[in-house]
C-alpha cells in the first residue's frame, strides 16, 4: 500500500457549526482554516450523531448511532468489538495514531489506534453516569454549571491549554517521523483538541483579536424559563441556572473567549499543516476537519450542548481530497458519514463497511450524486429523563421524545428555530411523515429500557471498583527513552543521517 494516501483527521471539541457557513465565518481570525477550507469540500449542514462528547465521538469513530454503540453518555463503555475507522484503516495496511482527546470510556483506550501520543483529558471510568431513576437530580461535582459563563476571561495557561499545547506538539513530532520515513506503511493520524470547549478562558493574544467584534451577543436573546420548551427547561435546571445571575457582560466575555480559542486552535492547526508542508506530504494526504458537537453560546439563553438546536447539533465538516471536488455542499450530512468516506477514499471495499455503519460515504455526494437518506441524531444523557431522537430531512428538522410534544422546524425559512410547526395544520402531512419515520427507525420503549439498564449496571460497577485497590483505565502514554535520540546500541552516523529531512540539501 505504499501508494495509498495518508489521512490527517483534525477534530475539535464543541465548535458551533453555524460559525462555518462556508468555511470559518468572515469575522473569525482563522487564516489556516480558511486556507484549508478553500481547497476542501465544505458541508454546510453537517450534524453530530449525538450532542455530547463521548457518544458523539464513539458514533463518529464507528459510524454507528448511540443505540448501536451503547455509548449513551459520557460514562458509557465503548465496546472493543465495535469497528472504528482506525480498525478499518489499520486492517487495510495503515499505521494509525491518535494525539489528543477521544473520550473513550472503558479499559480499551485504543479502539484500533496502534499508538496514542497523549492521555485523555477526561476520565475513562463510569463516574459520570447519569441516572434516569432520579429525574431532576443534579450531580454537582461533574455536571455543567454556569460558572463557565460568569468566570469567562483571560489566562495565560489553563488545564485545557496545557492539554492542547501538548496535543499539537506531539502531532507535529509524529508528522516529522512520518516524513523521515520511519514507517513503511501509509499513515492515519487523528489530532483531537479539547478547545473551544468551555470554560470560556483564552490567552490574551487571541482575546485581543476580538476587542471590536460585532458578534458578542447572540441573535436570539434569552427566552424566559417558563416559555422554553420542555427539554430546554431540563437543560437550564441541569446547569443550575438559578444559582447564577448572567449579565450581558458575562455573555460578551464568554463569546469573546470562545472566538479567541478558535484563533488559538487555528494557530495549533497551522503548526500541524506547516509541518505537513515542510515534510512534503500535503499533496499525498487527505485532510478532514470536524467537531464532535456544537455550543449554543447563549442563543435562547442556552449554553454548551445537549440539545438538537442548531448551535449544539450542527458542526463544521470539511474534507480536502482530490476525489472530492472543493466547494460548498448544502445537503444535510452527519459525522456518521466520516467513517465510510475515509474508507472509500482509502480504497477499502465498501461492501464490508456498510453493515457496520449508520452513515454513508460523502464521496458520491461531492461528485453530484443526490443523497436521499435523512440525518439521524440521538441524545440520552444528563438533562434528559428519557431519550430524544431527531431527524433532518431536506429543510425540516423533527425532534421526538416520549415525554414532550414534538418539534418541527423549517430551517430554510426559520434558521433560528423560533417557530415550532408540529401543531400547525399547514404542516400536518410532513409532521405525520416524520413521526412515522421515527416510529420505523426507533423502538423508543426498548431504547429507554436499554439506557436505564446500562446506567444501573454502571452505578454498581463504579461503586465497587472505587472500593479498595483502584486500578484506573486512564491511558498512560509510554515512551522508550532508550530508543530516542542517540544511544549506545545505535550508530551515531546513521542516527544523524536518518533524522535529517530533507537529506543532501
């Protein structure tokens, strides 16, 4: 497979897809991403499979909805027998590597990657398990709260900056190794950052870029709690909104820091793409840019994710590859589609891929083949008392939960999702059609029962494993110091020559 294209997947965390109408919005200081966008297939209406980190990422990697992965929330185990794009590519002859976050829960912290260059930023155990048996209960030590908003501002270093600085450093070092010919196989490197995920804190050099930004207030101001839909009320309660007085200045500072962290990420991604250029591999590398889910950023008064509204569920998705003509594509697509897309671009037999994915390759769409299947989404974690499911078909988005009235939005005419058409007699037919599709796609009672059983099992296992000797599942990156730089089982001349790139110039 020496002729096969390399693959670089750039993933970020909690990036609102509405900020990428056609690549990064004009007001964003993101020159590297704008340069990448200019040569990419850009999918304007791309959606997460689940608007939360672990379930969204497990679905992204496997191409399967949470009901199949059983990763319902941020503490549900991702089973080792579920094929991911790392498995498929490794089986096809690729060397596979991860630098950064993927929020794998359970003892398997690789899921098809041959190596990981960093640990994860979040825990790998069952401690963050929600509990449907106690609806409305807040688990204060790990639930989101509005402190991320009231505490927004500037810092030189944070927990998340420390992490992402290392993610980029390790990725660049690995690209140098690839370029110096240390592997005789094509490579797939996934680089996954934790920004711009809250807390909304940014370095001053990036904060200063947005001093005069005109986008520091949401388009839809806060909707009074009593006028919110049922699920949004649950999110407000889960986020402990009554304990915080959110001011206009809090909102402006939070959004400013969020935009600043996009510019921070752009610099980090620029370091990686510069290394790829320097090692003369850009032309032979497929590049994917994607987020796991979005962030509401104060729209409607909502923050973070956990909802199917556009800010939370829509994500940026761009693919730079000669087999996918650059340009803007409006058809709704899903992060579930990344796995089959990478497989097709890598020349893997799609007949083997399709039984293992709920997505479909984007290569035909980028080459003019019309897509008919809808986008599907699921949510079953904190702030829900029963699972929610969603469909995006054409201009319409439909949301169903057994506990709530349905929601139907026409996103072409109502992009801010202010008019629920589910009870509008002019939309009776489309509402009935999408409701029937929900019934055909999901057995909601069985889905709910599976989630509750999973939660109950994990509460028992977690409490048991934290008694007595505790052996964590968190990934420990291993480095062989005796194989780095110069050691006495090596020939110094060979080391110096082999580590130089390019040679002879």
